[in-house]
C-alpha cells in the first residue's frame, strides 16, 4: 500500500458528492419539478437500459473487446441465471445458480 | 449532539419508522441478496488494494462513496492519475440511472425534511430500487402506508450499506489471499442481471435492454464511459418507437411506473 494522497482523498470526497447528487437529485427541491416529456419515456426505459449497458459488456467483453469464443464461463452463467430468474423470480437463487455454473467452468476449465 | 438526540426521541415520524415491522422486512429482503452483494464488495475491496490505494484512502472510499460500478470504474483512472473532472464525469455518467430512479421515487419521500430526503437518496442503490418497486408499486396515500414504505426503505438501505462497506473492508484486508482471477466479482454482475430481468415487464422494455446492451458494447471505446449514456439514449428511442409499432398495445405500462 502507498501513502495517503490528498488529491485522492479529494477525489473520493467528489465521488461521494456525485453519489448523493445523482441518487437524490429529484428529492432535493422542496417543490416537485415539472417533468419534461422525454423524461417520462426515460422513466419507462432508462433504468433497464442503464443496467443492460453495465451488464452486457461485463458478460460479453474482455479487455475492451467483444469476445470471439463461446468458451466463456460468463455466457453460460448469465444464461442459466436469466432462466432461473424468469422461472423462479428470486435474486438469491439467480446469483447462486449463476455462480454454480461460472466457478467450475472458470476455475476448472479456465473459460 | 445532545440536542440532536433529544430531538430524535421526540420525533414521532422517526419513532414510528424505527419500531415498524417493515424495517425488518426490508433488511430481510436485503439478506436474501447479500451473498451476491458481499462477493461483489469483497472483490471491490481487493481491487482498491490492487490499484495502490492506502488504507486511509480505501477505508474512506468503502465507507462513503457507496456506488460499486462507479467505484470500480474510478479505480484505474485514479491509479493512472487522470484529471479529477474526468473521474467525476465518468462516475456521474454511470450514476445517471439514479437520477431517473430519484424522479420516479420522489412521491415516496416528499413528506420528509430535506436532509432526510438526501439520506434516503444516498441509501438507494440498484438492488434497493428493484426490491422496493416490486414491493411498493404505488406511493402510499395514508399515514400507516407512508410509515411502512419509509421503514422498508431504511431497513433495506441501511443493511445494504452495512453489507457493502463491511465486505469491501474485508476484501481489502484479504486482498493478498484472494486472487482476482477467481472472478468472484461476477456475482455482482449476476445480481445486476437479475435486477434487469426483474424490470423487463413489457416486451418493449426487453427490446430496449437488448438495444442498450448492444450499443454499450459497440460504443465501448468512447471516453468517460460515455457508451453507457449513448446506450441509454438509443434504448429510450427504441422503446418509444416500438410503443407505436403496429400491434403494440396502446398502453404498454399496466404496472408501477406512473404514480
């Protein structure tokens, strides 16, 4: 571990402010802000889109590039986890089922 | 301090929230997803150590920043000495989905004072959003319902914060013994994946998710993680167009979103 750097501490403070401001932006004003029309469409699609935009690259990319092999533990784990959630509707089972597929493929086969 | 405590004891809203059974229900719902969350936190702790942060720095980050995906994105930028504005802009882009959540959830917290509203927002990460909206699709209209929703929010949010900060610090302490190659952090991706499927309640939303995923991958090379913003914009456009597609139901939103 290296020494504590005030620039890094300031960056961490900035990141904390970003967390509060983004999570509470529409909570902060005392009166409700009128919602623009585009934001109503945003209500319907942005949350799932943001999660997909984070999740898909985590599953199908390595080192900034789309994977070119099907021998990747993440693909199988994600498929099993998705099916599990659709059938059983439980997040814990989804994570356990996905990791039960991921860890053997990843650690034993090196996928 | 003393005045604060006296005031807290007299605060009837907070008193009823802290005694409310929904506080435990919220904590129990979080307990069910704790294995995935904790594994993700542990790997974030490992990543903080591996990026060369000092014990003070990583403890501050684990306790205060409380935003897993933006933390993980910020680490390589901090290690590389990127300009602070680039790091904060990247974090803001990744967190933009929370702005949408906050617009959606405002009716649930509008009765609270400003400081309490900010605290409720701080405690509200992806998993909390998915769990809360599934349990409370509509804001309550009576005092009992409002107290129940707020108690659930606090129980769910505080336990999430405790699991996250504890597991991050445990991960930092164990960093030397857990190789990143094990890939335990993938449990966090699976937790986000489950939350995503939970939100896929109409076929237009499912299509929007696929569009967002494809665009996020195609535009991955953009700086500041702007691929995420571009993907969200494309998915909203796709969703709006698909709502007007022939054969689409006129009102594709029978459930939660519009209070």
